[in-house]
């Protein structure tokens, strides 16, 4: 209790008691508790650099303003950046008119103070600067650097620019975290670009987000806003790694800011990366512009490490990642095998196989509805109340049912999709004022060339609450498959009175929060899934799902990478749907794909949730690639049985192997006191032979079982100095259960 809070009467009484006691001893005051010294050391050097050292990393702010990171590991100082030459500019600059304006921080004037807050205890450094030259003569600012003990591999930076002149200053673009990555400091024999990377943007359907860089690589990595094809959103992180060290940049704001993280291999073969913000601001005298908090991270491992680090920071900043419901780990069958014109009879006809295989979920997929936006059942395929009768029938058989839909997209009479030509939906006719307008006043377009409702409007948020109540409460569905989920356009509708056109993008999360929370309130064991088809997800809606999905993976390799990505983002025990197993092998047929995969191991072994979209009984030749034949039945029954027995999706994913450098590709999961390993051959057609490391085992002797085939592989020994090793030969994959003897 503070002294000022103590009632006066109590204070007087205490004084009287002390006087009357006649005690002549001098009162001893307790010594204040001394906080332990900071684990972050700051070293100032005349002329620079300014050095921040943590137990695991070192960050140097050079006189040029360039910020360089080092990983401190095993007595070594590792980096992906060569020592910058004197010609190299700082890590931060801006564009105004046709000029690029950089600055040199006044390191000798740096002010150091304690940093406390959501990220814990740390150190904060403020370094003033003034832009040189006549154009920037009136612009000054402060570079702020933060480093926290709970995140020792992370350096946060932000800049405040101030117009201290007498005329307006045009701030077109701000560039932060400019870095030139080079593999040679880590591997002198490597080419500068020879490293792996993670590109977090929702850029193009089917593109790899985990990429081995090559000459000429270039990707814009636009974040937040709609990009060509209707994609957009993304995770604002780009990461790079070699076998020994990695570095990553991005931002840690909880809003889906519109900016870019371009990556390009330059003519000198260095990898150039930065964070570019389209400021488009006119600063009047005395006005300021502040950048978002960006970061530089150093680490050992692959993309898992920086993504998990980024997610932990956002949780401290306000993210609340929900714990998946128990049903989110159950096997799922999807009616998309029948494509757009599925009927209740076809959906219900699969129930005998679902029960036989131990499949708990059925999903009613795309085009059960009349129009995007209204979401009423089609009269030709789901007449009357047949959609509710269908859900009731599934429930009577002990099955759960999920409904496909696409929030915020609406038909406005322009364009079409594969299934039908667009009309003007009822919601657009009745509420044209809800629409997002483009800068020219036309209806802005989102995915599938749909018009879009503005999520920043409370009326729109209420509309999606009503729809969710209809689907889950009235019709009885047990969850939603939200598909083609990317981002929304910026809104220039004057009737909405936005402070910024990006208000619509930032408010997208409110609609997904409404859908998720309404569903959970109606059915606590529901499952809300969001699929950013063919791309990484968006930070806007990621906290409002309880099952992620590998999102139309093009083959088994993407299945495995994306499960690992989501385990990093949502937690090592998160529920990640591996999508339809048929997608694990795909063949290009004209402009489309034939999906004919059967690789359950890539989902089960990495800790994903199994799914399928087989059709049964035989509906005709059109559906032959996904027809459940007698041969497939045996295969499906075996692997779904393994999944339901092991339930590795509920285990703890362990990041023990580095993608791209540990061969064969490997994954580890801990569950119920046992370790499970999955190894995948570099070439699916060629057997792999050699020795594999079983990392993460405590010293001791262990029994090894190939649980996919029920084969005893003998025993291995782990010591304090060496991981257990197993000499083996396998084709495609090897799945191991390792238990202490």
C-alpha cells in the first residue's frame, strides 16, 4: 500500500504507539531488493559501432546506420551478412520525390534506458539523426532500438521522422531493415545466394513459400492488401538460413499492415531484403511520421524458429490463440470429390464408409448455395429443408458436419466463377451502402472476382453473426470451412467515414472473430477452419480458427512444409488439417490438375490431421481419379487406422531438424512418453540408404518400431554426447516409434 493510501487515523495511531513504547533503538529499514543485472550488455565505441550483446546474439549498429546481427553459439559468432563496406548505406532510408535519403545516426548521442512492458524486461536505445542535404535539411528523427531478455535473438527497431523545417515535406516511401544476406560467412565454399528461404506473402496459388534461392530470384512479397488473382494477406516475415545460421526480418504489429518485404538476388549474387512502407504522407512543419516496429532475428535452424519467435511476440502483444477443440483432431471426409453439384444423397451415401474407416467429419463443400453473400440453399440440389435434414441424418449416425462458405464476398451482377454466372445478391440490393468501393468509385473486387462487404461496418459484422447463427444454430452444422480466405480491398466508400482506406483491411479480423466466437458459443466442440488456398495465411484472421489447413498443397512436400509452418505459428500441439490426401500427388492436365495421391505418411508423420475426398459408390467416369476402389479401400483403412491409433496430431511437435540441410528430410513428435520420427526420401522413386539420427532422446537404450509396417527394427543407444543412430534403407518414407527399454 502506498503511503498516500493509508488513512490518516491509522497513521496518527501508529505515531502514538511508537512514542508510548519508549523504544530507543533506531528503526532499521529493509534493504531494497536489488534486481539482477541485465542480461543485455551495451557497448559504446568512439566512432561506433554500438553493440548490444545478449546470451545468444550480438547486434551491431554501425556508424553508417547499418544493423548487423550475429548468432552466438558454441563459442562462435555466426552471421549471414558480410562485414559491410564503407559504401554500404544504412539499414533505413526514405524516398522523397526522385531522391533516396539516408541518414547516419548520431551514435555518440545515444540514450539508453530500461525497457519494460508486454515483452518483459529489456533495454531501449534512442539515437537521434538528421538527414543531410538541402532536401532533407528540415527532417530529423530518432531511431529507437529495443532488445528484451525473453527474446534474446530479436532486435526491434522503429523510427520517428519529424519535419523540423518551415515547408511541407513529401514522404513517399520508407525503407526499414535493409539487409544484404550472404551465405559465404557461414560457408566459404557457397555462392552468396546459396541458402534456403521462407517467403511469407500470399503471393500466388501453388507457389512454394519455402524456397531454395537461385540466381535471379525475385519476389515482391506484398503484405496486407489484395494482389493479382485476388490473393493477399500473408505473414509479414521473410527468413533465410544455411546449415549453421539464419536471419529473418519482418514486423511485429498485430494489424495486417499494407507494406512489402521484397527479396531479390542481385547482380553481385547477394540476397537483398528489406521492409518497404508506402507512406504517401505530406508532413507539414512540426508533424511526425512513425514506422511500425520491425525486427531483425538471428537463429539456428530453419523457418520454424523465426515463425515461432514471431508468434510468441505477437501473443505478448495481444494475440489470443485458441486451444483447438477435441474434435479438431478427428479425421475428415469432404464432399468436394463430387465437385460443384453434390447432392444430399451423395453426401449421405458415404456414411457406411465413414463409419467403417473411423472418419468423424463430413464437409459439405462449394456450391451448395444460390449466391455468394445470401447463402441460401440451391433449389435444384438442396430443395426445401433438405440441408437441415441432411445434417440431422449425419448426426443420427454419429457424424459431425462442416459447412463451406466464403465471408465478405458478394455477387453484384458482374463476372462469374467456374460454377455459375453472378447475379445481384439480395444483400447487395438491400444494402448497397455496405460495399467496399475502389478509388474510382466502382465496386472493389476480391477473390473469385467478387464484390466485397466492408468488415469495418458494425452492420456487416452483425450480418455475419446472423449467418453463423443460421448455419450452426438453425441448420445444425458443427463448424465452418471458410475457403479462399485471403484479404479484402482497401475501402474508399465516403459513406463509411474511414480514417484510412486500410480500415477495411484492418477490420477483417473482426468478422472472423465474430464467426469463430459465435460458433464456439453455440457449439463448444465445433471446428472453424480457414483455407488461404495455395498460399500462406493472414495474421488478420489466424487467431480466429481452431484448425489450420495446408491449403491446396501441390504435392506431399508442401503438405509437410505447411504443417511445420502452422505448428510454428499456432503452437506445437495445434490442429493442422493436411487437406485431402488426394492432393499429395498431382498431375497437370491442361489448365487444371488431376489429384490422385495416397500419401498419408506426409500428414501423419509430421503431426497433421488426416483428410480425404473419395467418392463412393461409383458416380461415373468423371470422378475416376478420386473413386474409392477396392484397392484404395484397403490402403485408406490401414492408414486411417494408424492415424486414429497414434493420434500424433495431438503430440508435441519438436523442431529438431533443419529443412534443406538434414538429409533425409526429418520430423519428430513427442507423445505419451514416446518419440515418433518421420523420414522422407529426397527422391520418391529411389530407395534411400544410410544412417539417420534420432535426435531428442535422453541417454539410454530404446526399442525402435516401424509403426507403419509393424516391423521391429531392434534397439538404439543415445548418450549425452551423441544422438541415437539407426542404419536403415527405405523407399518414400520411414515412420518410427521409439520407446525406452
